[in-house]
C-alpha cells in the first residue's frame, strides 16, 4: 500500500515538473545586460517607465555575468532563442553583426555623439545604439609617484614599489590600440597592416619596460583585473583605467585610495585616447522588433543615460546629456576623474572597431606579443606573420 | 623524509589558496578581525536563495545520477546479453567528445523539451554519463555471483536482485560517486548560466560572479561568499569521508 502511494506520488511529482517546464511564456521583450545587477533599481525604473509609455509591452530583464555573456548569447543565438534586446561591448556586437544577427538601426542616429555612432558601423549599417562610455584616465598612487608622465615614453625609469604600471598589452586587441595611440594606421581598406615602423617600435618599447621590470609579465597574459589588483595592493604606481574602477580601489584598500590622484590619460605619440563603448542591440530573431527598437532607443536616450551616469562614474553617449553641469563637477576624486574623462571625450576616438573574428585576432596578437617579449623573436618577422594570418582570417 | 617534504609542500599548495581566502574573509583592509564581510556579502547578493537553488539542483542531480548509473551498470557487470561489448565501446566513445561540443545541441534539446529556464534543464543533462556507469560497473563486479545466483534460485527478478542484493553491497562506491558528482554539480558555472534565464533561479557559483560587478568588486565579500559556498561540499565530504575512501579503494585490492 505504502509502496503504491509512493509510486503515485512520484508520478504526480513528475507530471508537475513537466508542466512547470512547459508553461507558456507571456509575450514580452527579453532584455539582457552585462553584469548590471548592482543597478537593479535604475534598470527596473527605466523598464517601468517604458512599459507605462507603451501599454501592452512587457520587458523581462535578465542580467548575465560579464565573462559568460559571449557563451550564453552564442548558445542562445545558435539555438534560435536569443534575447530581443542585448547589452554588448564593441567586440561582441561586431561578431554578431557579421553573423547577421543584429538589426540595422542606422536611421536612429539623432542625438548620439557622431564619432561614437560611427564606431558602431559595420559595412553600410549600424548595428547597435551606443549606451554608456568610458575613456581611460591616469589613476596614480601619489606615495609611489609624485606626478604621472604625460606620455608613455616619459614613464619613470624607477618607481617606489614594484611596477610602474600593468598595461593591458596581451588581452583583448589592446596591442592594436597602442599601435594607433602611437600614430600607426593598422586598419587600411579592411586589411590589417603592421608595416609602419611604429608597430615594431611600440612592441620593442613594451619589451624594454618588461625587461627593466617596470611592467609585470602578467601585462602580456592577463586581463585588466590583474592591473587593478596590482594597483590595489600598492604594487603598481599607475592604473590606466576608466573612472568607474576607482570604486574598486576604494572598496578594497582605503589606504591606497587615500593616496590616489587622477590625471589625464598618458598619451602615445599621436595624442589620442581611446573610447570604450557599451551598446544596446536588437536581434534579428526578435518577433517584436519594433517594440525592441523602441526600448533600446528609450534606454539610451539622454535623460536615462544621465540618470545612469549619476550612479556610476561613466559617461553618456548622447551629446545633450554630456553638456550637463554634472560632468564638470570636481568635488570628489570620482568627480575629478569623471570631469577629466568627459573633457577627453571630445578629442577621443574608438580606436579599434568593427573587427571580424575578434576573438581569433586577439589570440594571434597575444601570441605575437609573447613571442617578441618573452622569447626574443624578431619583431618584424613576427608582425609580418601576424598580419598575414589576420588578413587570411578576415578576408 | 623526502616523502614528507613532498607531502608538506603538496598540502601547502592545496591548502594555501583556501587559507588565504579564509584570512581575507575575516579581516578588514586594516587587518582587524571581522565578520562584517560575511554579513556584507549576504546583503549584496541573495546568497541564501542561491544556496537553496544549488542544494536542490546538486541534490537532485546526485540522486538521479546514482540511480541511473547503477541501474545501467548492473547488467553490464552481471548479465550476459548480445551487444554488451558494443554498448561498452559506445560508452567509452562518449569520453572522446568534449563537453563544450555538446553545448549547443544540448541547449536545443532542453529548449524543445521545455526545460529552458527550469532547474530540470540543469539536472537532467548531468544525471547520467559514461564515467558513472563504468565506475559502477567495476563496483558491481566485486559483488559475489553466488549471492546473485542464490537470489535467482529463490525466484527473485533481476530488478529486485539489483535493488535488494547488489546495491547495498556497493554502498561505499555509491558514496564516493555521490561526493564526486555533488562537487562537480555544486561548482558547475557555465551550463546553469546558459540554461537558466531568470537570475532568481541561478546557482551559487553564478551568485559569486555577481559579487564581482562591472563597476565594483569587494574582494573580501567575494572571499566570504566563497567560504560560505565551500561549506556544504565540505560538510558532505566530512560526513562521508570513510565511505568515500573505501569506495575509491574498492577493487584496488584483489580478494
């Protein structure tokens, strides 16, 4: 008797679970963000405002950890279940645009900073709305360094502490960024070109600093998190980073934070600084495309961007928002950093953009940098080989 | 002597990171002892809810895994039937396919069966695999044939023999497998993240990644949350330590 009851219970439980799994979704726009759960009240407020302005439309928000967005999105895309609206960085947006997965929104350019809008162009189309921006400022420990240099070539020969800085040479496609900051035009007519002697000199410059112990070997292998970590532990005198990362320093080492000052970004020979862009794209698979485009435009319009900038030390991509007096306030360290970044924005550019096969290019560049800096390989030969491999890849 | 030095070095290497994490979790940036990192981490991310999700998913995975793997393994070890060798070969072949390769097809299957955004989408794909079946096949081989024959003579069916005679005798192997699978399920990050949509149904490793936000990352909170998330597997291991070791050694000494 007891056995039979147990069996029936098990069957009922299984049916319940299957029904639970099969329940139909209410029609909605699915919106994915890149690790913004810390801004829950803000995002929920924007969604509520949008739903109020467009009755009958519901937005379901899903926050995805930064490091897992690529994998989760690609799996969902291949399986035909991508979100309707998704927050992407330039690399991911470019990869998806080349796959034809994003909607062309070129007719919605009004109000955005032209240089930022253009950076999202892939071929003829523009495949995302620019959202929040950041430019690097020089964050430095005044106990280890009296004043930061204005240019990379003036980096001090010796600093108090272990390293001068930990530039991100080996991860992402930042090597291209450093080439461009020194004036090389590495992307010409859709082809990679490392023949400019500036590329070779840039690579050898970082090699010299590595050999002198001014930058750690991790600069060639690890992500930006290591640079932040070294700065927090007082082992690096300079952190080149967006102002938003000051909060991490404050949270983890108040002593280092107390000694921290900010200055404009250290420049290369071309005097350019890079803009990092976060954007919002609409997927072609979305069955509610019009609503999705309307939501992406609503999320990125001036007032909503300004409200987000008040919660984190980031910059808006809309010209009218950038003119707000908030961006010239200099009361706190974060304010100062934000003001410097906002001033820089007018003369900055998105240096690396719209690359096909970004992840593979990143690996080729990382390998090339390591061959020259760790193994002492001939930079000309390594750069030539890297250029050929990349051009074969993006042909 | 050399052995002891090697063992001590090995222990330091293994325990070192955990000790560092533990120290970080109970100190302030100034070096004072505190529990504020634990309360802070609890406040920043709903660790309790994620822990319940993780416990449910890991518990159900282990239960199903032990049941299905031992059910598949018993005939392979104790029954003679046509195609047994081919079946074994096919099982071994699954080792050649990396887990990542199956990601997209598995996701599609889960989506079609309505398992997307459901805890069962995490549990079912992990509820049986070749490793568990082969591990249990080896365990069932140690069960004396005479016991099984005696049960058959008494008129017992194979399912009843499996459940009443064979399974109780391989309990240490089941315990060892339970610990291994619990640890793997507890620490699993990418698949739960891909198949679960709502953040309210995420598991603990995903919650840990949330403490490392885009614009903030309190390493002490992260360490405290990591210590908390290590407690259930640690408790399970301590509770089953004897059976775990006995299970791993089972079959290593020929009787």
